[in-house]
C-alpha cells in the first residue's frame, strides 16, 4: 500500500528516468532551427568537432544534445525521416547502459543510429548485434548512407569472411554482425598464433537488437569451438536399431526406476530415464547385436560411454521430432530454432544427440567433437565496457536483465497510443475443435477484407493449419523455416486486404507488416519506375490501407501459447503498430504441450465442472490466469537453468580470462626467453626436489631415478652417480648447481645452431601450442567434472562449492603441467638448420589457417545446457594421436602438429 502511494506521488523509477530525459529532448528540439541552417559541409564537420572536444577531455555525455541534433538533421537530409521525440528518448536510454523496450513499428533501427553515432565518436568502435545475418546486412546497408554522410565508416561481420575482411569490418567505427559471430571471433582470436591473426579490437560498446532473444533465449547456449573426436558412427547405427524394441512407461510412477515399461519420459526437463527392466532389456539386445559380450554390464568401466549412446538414441526417438525440432534436407539434419522457427544451417546438437538423430533418419553420421574453446553469451557480453539493448518485449524479463547483466529496463512510450484489442483466450477440449474454430474465424474475417496472421509454434503445426485452409479453399501464404528465401516478400504483403499468412514463431523476423501491403516492395519489382508509376502505386496502396483500417486492421491468431509470455507478446506486437487498428486472440486446446504439461489438471477439472460440449470453448479470466501461471512456472524454471549455467561458467570464466590474458601477452611479445629461463629453474628445482629431497642424507637420494628422469624427459645425459663416486666433495647444493648449469649450456648450444631469432620464435610457438593443448584437455576435464558434480549432493556437500574447489585444483595442476611440458619439449627438440625451422613455422601457419577456414557452426541441446559448437572438419584421413606426424618430423602426431588441432 505504502509503495503504491509513493509511486502515485513521485512516479515510478521508469517515469522519473523519462522525465529527466525529456528535458534533454527539449534541448535538442530547441537546437533544431540552428542545425537546419547549417550547410551539408558544416553538418559533416560536426563529427570532427566532437572528436576534437573528446580528445581534449570532454565527457561523452555532455555531447548528447548536439550529437543527437546532428543525427536527427542528417537523417532528414539523407533519408527524409525525422527522429520522433520518443526515438530520442530511446537513444538516450540506450546510451545510458539500459534496455529500451520499444513497441514493434516504433523505429528501433532508426533509434539505434543515435547512440551508435555518439559512442563511435571515441574511435573505440561500436558493435551493433542482431539475431541473424540478413538483419545485420539489411541494417548496415540501410544506415550506411547516414553514417558515411557524417564521416563514419561502417563494417559488416558475416560468417565465412576471410580474416582480412573481418579485421577491416572490426576496424570500422560501427560494425554490424550477429551475436554468434562476435562470440566466435572472440574465441578464435584467443586461439590465434600471431597478433596479426586476431581480428577484434577492444570490446567497447555493444548495442543489442532483440536483446531478449540474444541475452535470454540463447543464454542457455554456450558458444563452443570444437575439433573432431574419435569416430563412433558404427556404434550409433547399432544402438539406433535396438531403440524401437523398447517400451515406454505410460505413467511416471513415484519411483521412475520401477515400472512396467523400459523407460520413462520427463517432458518438462526433456530427459529420458531407463527403468530396471529397461537396463536388463538393453543389455540383452546389445549382446544379441554383438555390441557387448555375454555377462557384461552397461555400468562396467569399459562400457561407460555406452550409456551416453543409449541415452542420446532414446532422446532422439522420443523427444525430438522431424519437422518440429529439425528438418532433413539434402541428406543433412538441420536444427530448427525453437524461438524463431528458423533453420540453423551448420549448427549441431552436442552430447552425441545430433549423431543419434542422423542414425535415426538414416543419413550420413558426422563425428562427435571435442571442445577447444567455449564461452557463454552472458560472460561474452559482460566483457564489453558498455552494454545496452532494445526490444519490443523486455519488461517480463526485467528482473533477469537486472540481476545478471546489471541492465535496467526502461519502457519507452509509443509515438501514438496503442489501440489494438487483445481478446481473451478460447480453450477447447481437443486439437481438432480448436483448428476448426480457427478456420471459421479466418473465414469470417477475410470475408470482411481483414488481413490475418496465424502464429504457430512449429513447422509441423503450420503445415496442419495450411492443409486445413487449403481444404476450406482459403488462399494463404506460409512463412516457416522451409521457405526462408521468400520470407521478406511474404511479410511485406501480409497486410494486404483479406491476406492470410501462417508464420512459425514471428520472433526475430525483423520486418514490419504494413497495412495494405508494402508499396516499396511493388516499386522495387519495377526496373526503372517513372514518377507516374510510383504515384499510381502509392494511390492504390492508400485505398487498400484505408480499407484494411476500416475492416479492423491486422488480426493475429495464436494457435497455442508459447512457453514464454514474451514470445506471445512478440506475435501480438505485429499488429497495432504506430497507432493502427488491430486485434489478437489465442486459441488453445487441452492437447497443447503447455496445457498438457503445466496446466492440465486444474483447467480440465474446471471444464468438466462447467459441462463442456464438443465444439464449445471456455473463455474465462480463471483460465487465462491458470495459463499465465503455467507460463510463469516455465519462465522461472528456464531462468533457474540460465542462472545455474552462469554460476558454473563463472568459475570457468575466471580461469578463461587468466589463460586468455596470459596468451595475449605471449602473442604481443617477441622475446619470451626470460620467462623460459624462470620456468626452467622452477621445473628443475621441482624435479630435483623429487629425487633429492632438500636437506636430506645422501642415502635418501634416488640417483638412478634422477638420471632416468633427466634423460627421458629433458634429453640430458648426465652421469650423476659417476660424479658422486669420483668427487666426494660434491654435496646437495653443488650437485644442484652443476645439473642446472649443464641444462643451461645444452640449451645455449642448441640456440647457437639455430640462431637467436629462430630460437625465440620457437620458444614462443612451443609455449602457445602447449598452452592450447593443455587448455583443451582442461576444458574436457571440466566438462566431465561438471556432469557428475551433482552426485556430491548425496554426500551432503554443496555441488557448486565442490565444483569451485576441484576446478581450482585442476587449474593449478594444469599450470604446473604447462611449465613442465614446455621445458621438456624445448630440451628434447632435435635442432635443425634455420631453413628447416622456418619451413616448420610456415607449415604450422598454414595448418592454423586451414583449421580456421574449415571451422563451421554447430548447436546445442538447450535443455541439457549443451552448446553451440564450431567444428573443425577437415575431410582428410584422420591421423591417430600416436601415429607419426605427416609433416615428416619423425615425432608422434600428438607431440607435433597434433598440438595445433
């Protein structure tokens, strides 16, 4: 009560922020007449003036009124478009390290030009982040003329671009690209072998479009760069054959390990669990298929990975459906994004799930991958000096933005009042009754000339609705992952009178639906349109536009509720842009996934009590409330998953930053000889302490063991026993000094043969390769630790604390191994002539370039906190770790170029 009273008197935090910013908007508006008087050259010169003022120490925030007035005036001259006052407010919110919630159609792309220009003045770069390549290219090209008019350079960062082109894109004042590409470039830069191989510069200001999609929907998805692991495609095929023989347990009992079926399914967590009967059945089937020997158990040490294959195969059959979660095209399994309905070409699920689905669909199975580098979006975007974002729907996730990213959400008012009518949900008993009601609603509305947009949550559902519309002889267009090429055309004309468009998850589509259709699209189809043709098209569009407004504007039909209220709001937000008429309604059935899993009992009981008849719908505030509660449950669970992922990744993040910082220091210096010398002393001291304990009697020394260690690990042939026999005066201290001196002399002899410069390059190369190799192994060990750490809970221990403690111990051990392996490699290396060393260096560079050019995307199983991966796929014969290296060095692959892979 008190909080409500205070809010009434002083206004909410949102109101107070906007009130403060409106004063600056008034300043900008007062400047407008003066800026209108400036010539083009004088307006362009403002950029030079602002940069000079910043160089003299003026604060960026002081430039806001003039900088925004400059962009507003430039936009009027270049585009013929003037920023609305609410867009100026949005620009200030974005500069203020906040999230701007702006409704669809309020001009977010134009709003972004204001903070992008302001923050680019420092010369440290601005990254505009979009959800897909199409939007990155479109927004960059649309705004290029404006920014270039003001003297700023524009770059576009797209997948597959060569390193020089990427470097040029990042060197620009403002760079457009996708969240994935920025993240992968960061990881690739931290795997580079020379400073010239890096493409990014300092991470200064990130402006994230569709911020909820990128920082929340994809936050359960770590970015991973991976290389191929061992080939087990034959095993996937064999395991896939036995899955259809298993029986699903109908109802999950209180103890899911006992029951009639072979496995139970947890749809909420998207997991499967084998029952006792299931384990026995699988073991018998595996023996009959020749996968396991008679009498062996799935849980015997040699078969631990079998469970991994069985679980992946079961999940592929039970939880992942063709044309819903993925499509099969040209013999390839392609993931469909659950949030946007787009296909994700080149991405792969991890944990063997993708290979299991390939086996199920009978297509070629590609190898599993091993992690080389990884980061979550949360930790990547927190690396930026300044972060801001914009979206049409952020308010429902304001708490998460605040708690994880420290970003406040500010709701920016609309330019015109919202008049869309959001009608109450209609709930039917069966899917068929619901579809029939949807078809009838579409028929009635299109008869009045009202355009209709039907939103579905999967490709399969969109095809069901399309089939029913075809049977009802209602013309319509389908917009889903299978028809990406026509996407812009379909969206452009979805506002035509009587048009019916079926869309799979409108999230991230990025194109406004204009009532009456898009006249720009019609003009674009003409080769050289005359002024008369343009006027005729505009006049015809005006008649259509007015007719659609009179019919009630765009009507949105949702065929079922999404797990997230935000994505439902995104669908609704397609209607009612810029104060237009519009309406929306969701049709639900008790067979919908959300209703079945989260809201079934309560709503079913209510419908039975009301005596529902077939074909009747229930429309009641209680039902709407029950559905909203179900969605909150899912959102809360997903938030917990993301928060937990972040808590675990924060541990890895500290280690990652330490390693990457060390690695970048290594790359930036040309001489690491002092570091090598210091490490050599540490390594030999530790080795000598092992065999000759400090301040110990000679009887306690293991001289033979020391000689063997020096020979095997450091290629030092030292007759330590002989020295001790012949020189009684030798004691512990002098013996240590002699061994250290011999090691140093041998190293200097190698340096004389090769040359100082070559030796410095070689030292640096060995340090980088060893660091990368051990970091890769450390990541794999961290993955294994993470997968089993929850079991510590049974021993009354906190799994997170245990994970922190053990991962720190593993990290410390890895750093010790790094020192040892670097010195061992440098001591054992066979010295060659300078020409041979240069040839090896050239070969190493070529190998690194080849790997970089062949990296391709791969995706995640979100529910198991797996990950987007980038796989190194070579298409060449796989070289075993213990085979001789193909470079001809005579060393094992794992000790030579295998380190690069």
